[in-house]
C-alpha cells in the first residue's frame, strides 16, 4: 500500500481513536468531567473558543470519581491485583511438560488482513505482535524450534524455516512488513488445508527426531483473520492426518469463531467440548490478542494419553547431551593454540545450505569468530542447540537447559499479610521499600472498607520474609528465585 | 594492531547510544572465610573493601544522579550494607553525629580513612558500608562453625541485588513520566498500560527497555569452591539477562569459576580472574568502570574460552558430556544405578540405557541416525 493513501485514509479515524485511547484507562470506571471538550472532532472547546485557542488542560487532573466511589488509586490497585491474580493462576506443582517443542506459526496473509480494525491494520499489528512472540518464545523455550508459514492468495508460503534462532525469524518477519511493494502484501483468499499440509511436512523434520520422538511436542499455531477457507481438497483428510501425526493445533481468530477451525482444534487436541476450548480464542482487542498469543509461549502440559503411555511403559527416555566449550579462535592468542590468521570453519555448514547464498555467507562469517567445540569429537559448530554433525551428540548450552527450570520447579506463591495494627517488618526484604505503617483501630471501619485496604506486604510461606507487590511480581515473573529462601 | 581491530568488536557496534542517563552500580562482595583465608598472603578484605569504596566513590562522582548499592554475601546469608534501612541518611551529615557514630561503633583503624572533610555522599556510603561490614565480621567470628562453612550464598545476594535494581529501574521510570512534557507523558502512560498488560501475560523484555536507569552488578569473590546453588544461580542469571543488567565478575583466588564465567558471558559482563589483587583499584578502574551503554564502543577484556559446563546434580561436579532426564532436565554425569532419576524418581527406559551403555554401539547408532534422518523427510510429499 502506498504510504500517502494510508495517511489520508486513516487520518480522521486515527484522530478519533487518539481521543479514545487517551482516556481509555480512565473511562472504564470513571466519568470524565467534560467529555465533549475532549472530542477532537468537535472543534469548539469548553469555553467557546477553538480547541487550539483553549487553555491547556491536563486531562488526568479533571478526572472525577464516579458514583461507586472508586478513586483512580483504587482502580490502579485493582489493576495491580488482577496482574497478581494472573500469577496466582500459575500452577505451583511441578509436572511434566513438552519442553522440546517444535511450533509452526501459520499467519493469515489474505486480503481481509488489510482491515483496519487493528491499528494500523490487522497484518502489521499481527506482525509486530509476532515479533514479540518470537522473542518471548525462545526466551521461555530455549531448546525449541519455530517456523512461520504465510497463507496468501490461496496458497501457503514458508516465511521462515523451522529454526532455533530468534534473530533469523525476526529478520524474516521484518522482510514481510518492510518494503512498500513486497511480494507478501496481503492478497487473495486463505487456504487452511494448504497451510496445514505445509506445516505438517515442516514438522516432520526437526532436530530431536533421531534422539527421541516422544519428547517433542509438535504444534501449529494459526492466526486466522478470515472467516472462510478455500481449499483444493478435503480438509477433513488433512485433519485426520494431523491427528495421526500427533500434531496439536491452536487457533487465534481475529474476527469470529469458524466452525472448521473449531473442528481442527477439537480433533487435534482430543477435546470433546465444543466451546470454551482454551486452544481456540477469538480476540476482543489488541491487548487480548497479545494475551492469547503470549499464552502459547508456555510449554504445553503433557496430555493424558502421553501420561498413560509413560505410565504404561514405566520409563522415560534419558538423553545424552554434550555441553560444549565456547571458543573464540581469533582471540585466543594469549592462551596459545591458534594463530591469529587461522581461519576456522564450522562443521555444520557445508554446501548443503548454499541455496540461500547470502544467508549462508553471513553464517560462515560469524562462525569464524565464535564457535562451540563438541566435547566428544572436538568438531566445531557455530550455533547451539544443535546435533553435532560429526558424532550425532546433542549439543546444548547448560544455560539453555537451565532456562526451563522454572517451569519444572515453580516458585511458591507469596500470600498477602492480613491487615493488622502493626507488622513485624517495615521494609521490603527484596528492594528495601518502606512499607506503610500498620493501621490502628481498624474495628471502626466498615467491613467493606477493610477489603479495599491492604497491608502491602506479601509473605513468602517458606522464609517468612515480607515483600512489596513490585518485588512479588518481579520475583514470580522474571527472577523465579525467592531472595529470602536463597539466603537461608 | 590486528588484535585490536578484530571484527568481534565491530559486530556489536552501534547498538546503543551513550548518554548521560544515571546508572546504578551494585557491588556484591562475598565474604566466605575459607576463600579469604586462602588468599591471605596476597590481600585482605580490608584492602579489597578500600579499593571497592574508591570505586564506588568514583562511580558516584561520574554523574550526580548515579546510585550505588552494596550487598554482602556471607555464609550466614546476604544483606544490604548500603542502603541501610536502619539509618536515615539525612541525619548523618551533621559533623557531630557522624563523629559520634564513628567513635561509638568502633575506633578500629577500619574507619580511619573516612575523614570528616570528605564529600558528603562519599562519606555516607563509606561509613555505612564499613560499619555494616565490621558488624557482619564480628557476627561471623562469634557464630557457630556450621553457619560459617556453608555453601556459597551468591545466588541469594544476586537475587537481592536484582530486586533492588528492579525497583530502581521502575522508580526512575515513574519520575521521568511526571517530569516529561504532556504529550510524551500521555504516550508514556499508554505505553505503560500496554507494557503492564504485556507483563501480565508472561515476562516482558520491553518493559525494561524503556527505563532510563542503567544498571550493573559487580561481584567480587575469592571463593574457589564450586559448590554453588546451580539452579538458583542460573535463574538469577536469566533474570539479569532479561533486565539487561550486566554482571561483572572480579574473581580473586586461584581458580577460574566456570559458573561465574557463564554469568558474565550471558549478561555481557566483564569476567576477570585477578590473580594478583594488589593493584585491585587499577584493575577496577580500567576494566570495570566502563558503563554498559558505552561498552559496545570499547575493547573489553575478554576471556577467550568460556566453559559452558553444567553441574551434575548428583555429584556436584561439572560435566562435559552428560545424561539428561527428559522429565525434569536433571543433569547427570553418569547413569544412576537405580535406573531412576534422582530428582523426579521417574524410571528410565531400560532399552535406551542399555543402548547408551554399550560402548561400541556409538558407531552403530550413528549409522542408524543417518538412515533414519534421510528416510524421514522423504515420504508424504
């Protein structure tokens, strides 16, 4: 699309939406004092002058409490609490998950994706969210792989091959959105069957194959904007072959639920109930879209069937892995061994990848700088995780494994300290934030008010240390370590 | 000059633009009696702390809004020496009270180099750290033996440092939103909303990217002991990685520590094994003084070989080739005799173990893999 068109076409609506988004967080529970004056389309201001002659108004100052008596602070408090409750949903009992995942993301590139109900349009919104998703996915699933497939004009294209490097995918996504006249501009109809078949063939080849197949979870995530699919053949056959291959499909709909998607999801996930399937979500707004997408980041729990399988055989596979040493050949002159102009060539990129010339060249260049040496056969590979091309040993960084530990050994939740007159702690253990004082004579207050009050202290059940809400969220979402317990 | 213009450095070029943003420096000092005893011929805690205080003062003097923190990690547990919550720093600057505190707490030579005439911010930091340190030292000497000779509490100290860093980053963000102009603050608020929404569904790297406070952690440890809480240390490293906090390591003592090497490597920090700690202040000022924002532009001391060894869960030794339980990802250096995972108790597939144990089969397996690899992608076109 030409940028000029876009600008003209979207400018009035975007102005309108600005005034919307401006007060969005506030309007949910609170009436603004003078909504008319804030309407951008209404050029007359509150005092009769033009809007640009009007005095500058700080909209957040004229916010008025609504009838229910909720203040802005309490709303914010609620938001924080709801965030907190999201963490509470996290299971604290460890259970087996499919840690090594292979996921193919199918994105819709049909003409309906030019719809502007998401800003700037569905397609670019989806791509920017997808970029975040890719980063997050590899962050949480370091030994997993991802591929991206585009449905466009009745066929499906591989946008990026199944690969373990986030940067590779980000580059490919950038190519999709980058140019003005790119060949991936949304066009035509989507074809679910083509996309599923292509994804299925992509999923058949992944790096865990030769080690153990049951450990891999194969997944497809479809982001589907259209309400129809135009297929060359019988999609039901495709569905049953997906079921046979044990591939799980998740769908995120951008407009409404579609019966065929529901069927795909139900059959591949072996769920019978038609509605409220957690694997099929339709977005309500942008943040819900993001939420649905980010839900796919967390590794899937092992299904009941697989559990039975494991219990039946009473055994789990044991993987042999190598933890290679990082080598920087050109810099190791001090430690001896390599001379400075000695070119190192990795064992993993031979002529097989030269079909895409520029890519292979880039990889070769970086491989001459930093490599990893297989502990078993001392051959060099340039990226991890991988399977050693010489000896077949699975090579992995210990950090890759360790990144998944918090899924396996989740942290215990903190519990809120009940409101009391005084507390033993006056500072947050983690960040030294001063807690508010205890509130005396709480009996005078009504019960309702008691509920809105909080002690602002969250106590670890194990080490009995008190933390503030920020530390609580940080500890459970980012750090996954209780500072108190670590120091005991 | 070829070493200097090596393309390793060019690769990371231009990722950040350096500016005058404030930065937080957290020092984690490990005081394990054993480690310091081992290097008693070379240096003492007092010498090292003196150098560190000079280093902290240097950091404070770089920018008016720079912040420092000091965490002490002792076998009995970690704690903040600075900031100290039991003191209010507004009361210190009066000369009389500070002299009193100096005289009252202890008259030892420890505090002798903190003079009255020092710049106030320096003195506040120095006095607080030193008095806290001597307090901890006396606690350690009077403590029971089993409390002193524990394993390293470094992961706990790092967790403390990170949660403090997290607060400082958030705090700075809120300040910038109130002082910024109206439009940008409105934008910031909407940004914040979206970022909080994002953070609610899993961790969000972006929410840290917007903050202006730069921070880094410097770990000083003489500990040669490889007995470390591996999992929690790793978690702390990932936390730092996500927050883009560099962990610098100054390793005293005799050996390299492979886990700390990994920590520095994963967070773009500097790792140096300082074998001769006499000129520590010089090393600190040259290698560790560079702010993370301008690190891409500088040639940093790199260690060529980072050993990404993992730690065996059974023996605690580091492993190069190991076995990994597919349920709990527990790393083992050898196949346990019980045929079951030591942490999650799931039984291993006996056929697979037999396969792994047979020595010559390595060759045969390779053949098997080759054939299966070539055969899998072929069917179902």
